[in-house]
C-alpha cells in the first residue's frame, strides 16, 4: 500500500503553524501565527506556479488528501524545523528518516511503516488544536474539514466491530495480519504490497455521512481508504488512543455541530 504521508507530520506542521503554545518555545508564538496565516498564500503559490508535491510527498494533488496538506504546510515551515520545535523525533522505528537534521519519507515501502514515538504524538495533540479564529477557521474549513470527518467516521465504523481491541473482520483483518508479516490477501495484493483500493467498498459507505460538497467523490474515497489503513497502523504501533483523542479535540473545536449530530 502506498500510504498517505504520516498524519502526525501533517498535523505537526499545522500545529507549528497554528499558534498553539509549546512549553519549550512560547516566545515564538507570534511567528507561528504568521506562518499559519501564510498557509492560504502558500497554497495559492503552489497551484499558480505548478510547484510539484510528488518528490517529497508522493502526490500531484495539493488540494486534497493528507499529503497535499503536508506539502502546502511544508512550503511554509520545513518539517525539520517543526521536529526541532517538538523536541522529539516522530518515529521510534520504520523506514523513514525524520529528524531535526534530515527528512526523507519512504512512502513506497510495501510493508514497513513508521512507528510513532508516543511523546511526539502527545506533543502534536497538546499543541495541534489552536482556538478557532479568523486565521485558523478558513484553513480548517477549506483543507481539513473533510479529512477530519473521514478519519473520525472510519474509526467509528471499525469501533462498531470491536476496534481497537480487535481488527474488524474481512479485509481489515487481512490488512492487520499483513502488517504483522502475513501475505496480502490475493484480492488485495499489489506489487508485493497491499493495495489502498482494498477498502473502497467500506469507504463508499462513509460518503453520505460527510455532509460536505464534493466535486469528485473519488477524492473522498481515496482519503477514506487511507484512513482505514492509518488507524490499523496506529493500533499496531500503540498510538491509536492518542491520535483519536487529538482528532476528537479538533472536531470539538471546529466541527462541534457535526460531531454532536452523529
């Protein structure tokens, strides 16, 4: 499976740009707000100049998906700088190089994936949800709303089948086993890995509950496919509860009405 860029890095980039206070760097708060305020301008620059996101982030679509968000945010604040602010590297193991000194994601690894350091995830969660205001609200509405809702619904659907205590039955159990070293099921195998499209039937069920306008439903289905894989990898590396708490905080701050209506 060609995975989306680790969600922590996209969240951390936005956290660092969001004006949330870091206990290690409170004096930098105004500059961080300035960076958040530059997100829209960075997006416009990327699209107007056709600056590619494929080399570092493996995507040609900066307007959607976690990789697109990360690409735009990295144009404002370098990932190495964000990691330095966190004071801890994102991963304790896995194929990626992601430190304050160097950043190179192996997004094509067939089975290996980054195992997050819980300390880094806690930093993201604690610093990643600034109060909604005239600067942050448009960024959430334009770039994060659909993603946040998709990841929440994917988790909720799996939780109804016993997740995270157990992997849900069917193809999701197959992916969990694949992460543990089993071969990919025949119907999901792709170039020695696990195809992201294996979850499409599940993803299609999320669309009616998103309550967002969509020009192309395929975009949302792809994002949902990635969400199912993300949660199963976080179950495997032990950070699933931390991430779910962070997503809940984000939705409560920016999307409370939708969340309450589920």
